[in-house]
């Protein structure tokens, strides 16, 4: 009795060979894409460094943003480049915004003074003065419109820059650093997110009641909780977090007691640790600088309160 085996062994072999070739093709594509991304990433970082040297910070932040979108795994130098590019791109706009607000406040005071003077005018010569005042009012209205337009333009630029960086933090950098357990990077990104929500509150005179103020507080508190567990008291990232967080509570939230307590506690803990051991050479200068800034703020705040 004979046994008949059904099936085509040659067909099965061809199918396996085809599957292997397909897998090889996919692997080659992945490898090529990885090489292209690596090459592109290096080029973008190179361009970012050139832009920094030329003080073209809007261009620098564009290149760094593209780096993050390619690969959110940034090293210490790249994180610093990210911070430098956005901080400098935003800094000049924040200064412009504050100057515009001062000019608008000065003009309001000027209007109040002129209104008081008009009310004190006597009947004699009032008609001629009224004509002069009409001409002045037309000039003043043009100045007011110019200030409003410029203020609105700067405000949009600040909001755009802040939301752009916050989006990178929330959707890419924080997600990645948390997933791989990089506590140092997570503290840095959480602190930076808090910073940029703080900058948004500067655009609102009722900052303490805004959603941006609440979000800034949330990210600062989140960063501090992790920093106290994962970083040494003299670590510059931890100290930088406390420096910015205390400024936020003092200037924005109007909580001077909390700001002073936070800054004083961080300063004393760092000094206590430094008395026992020297910081790493690469962080010693930065640590000393932040401690000086904390001391200066504490002296200013306590003298103001007294």
C-alpha cells in the first residue's frame, strides 16, 4: 500500500524566498531612512550653530524644532541649544511688549492730566484752545492706534513662539524623556514648559486667574517633585527650576512668602551639600551663578517686604 503526499514543495519554497526578499527590502528601506535622518539631523544642528553665531535666533529655533521632530532624544548640548534659541527669540519680543505697555500707561496718564486742565479752563480764549485741542486729539488718536497695532503684533508673536515650544515639549520631548526614564531631561522639559506658560501670563494683567497661570504652576510643581527625588540640591537644573519658579510665585502669583521660602530652602540645601563635596567641574560655574541670583532675589524681596 502506497502513501500519497499532497502539496508542492517547490511552490512553498518560492513563497518563503519571496517573503525573505520582502523583509530584506523593508530592512534596507529602514536602514536608508535612518541614514538619511541621521545626515539631515547633523546638517540641521550645524545650521543651528551657524545661526546662533550670527545671532539669528528665529532661524536657530526653526532648525532645532526640525531636529526635535526628527528625533526627540536630545543630549545636554542639544537641550541647551533648544533653550537658547527660543529664549533669545522671545526675549526681544518680551522687552518690546513691556516697553509698549509702559508707553500706553504714560499716554493714559497724559490724557488724564489734560482732561483736568480742560476742566479748569476759563471761558476767555476757550474757543481757540478748543481748536488747538482738536488738532492735538487727532495726532494723539493716530499715536494710540499705532501703539495698539504694534502691541497686538508683538503679542501674537509672543503667543506663537510660546505655543510652538510648549507643543514640542508636550507632544515630543516630555513624552520621550518620560518613556525612557530620563529624569534629568524630564525635569528640564517640565521646568521649561512652566516657563513658557509663565511668559504667556505676562500678556494678561489678571495673570493669577488665567488658565496659563494654573498650567505654569502645575508644570513647575511637577518638575520640583521629580527634581527633589532625582537630582542633587546643587544640580544646576534643579537650582534653575527653583530660581524661575520662585520668580513666578513672587511676580505673577503675588505670593512673596512662598517665593522666599522656596528660594531660601533651595539655597541653603545647595550650600549645605557644597560644604560636604565639591560640584562637578563642568557644573560648578553654573551652580555658583544661580546661587548668586537666588541670594540677590532674596535680598531684594525681603528688603521690599520690610
